[in-house]
C-alpha cells in the first residue's frame, strides 16, 4: 500500500512464497491458465528471470493439454511472439527452449511441419524453400 507504506498480502502466503522463491497464482492455477493461456509463458519467463520455481499446482497446470490447446488456438501469434522475445532478450535467456520443452510448450509456440524431410532440409540449408 503506497499510502501506508505497508505490504498487503491478500493471499496470506505471498511473502512466504517470495522468501522461498516460489511462483504461485493467487487463484487456482488451472483456472488462471485456462482464462489466459499466455500466462504459462509469462510464468516460465518470471521463473527464469527471477530464479523462482513454480509451485506444483502451477507446474502441473502448465503441462495440461487444455492449456497447450488454448495457447495454440486462443492466443494470437503476435502475443506469443512478444512474450517469446521477452524470454529470449532477458539476461536469463539461457535454457529458454529447454524450459519450453520441459513443459511441452515448444510445439505450441513454434510448430514445425510434420514432414521430416522438410525439417532436415531447412536445418541443413537454413532456408524455407
């Protein structure tokens, strides 16, 4: 509270979570990510950038097919691109793709064609033709 210069902890666990370096949503994690699936990318970025670990409920919700589908179909490519750019340009960008893989998110945000020959050609030549 800026007026009283006191911290107001409405969840009654926010300060303890900060001390323990835990990232948690103020309401049900699954509901939070279902409402706006882009929040899963923000959670990964915050965890990476500030050295936090996701609470088990948030980590489990981040791995669900429902959240992955929401990220694929409800969130614009532009919003995903902005969040990915923030992840890759932060000082803690190392491990971004490993974290996305850990949560099954890389294919949601960087879909690759199913054609293995196409992928091999692109990786070999660096061109999309």
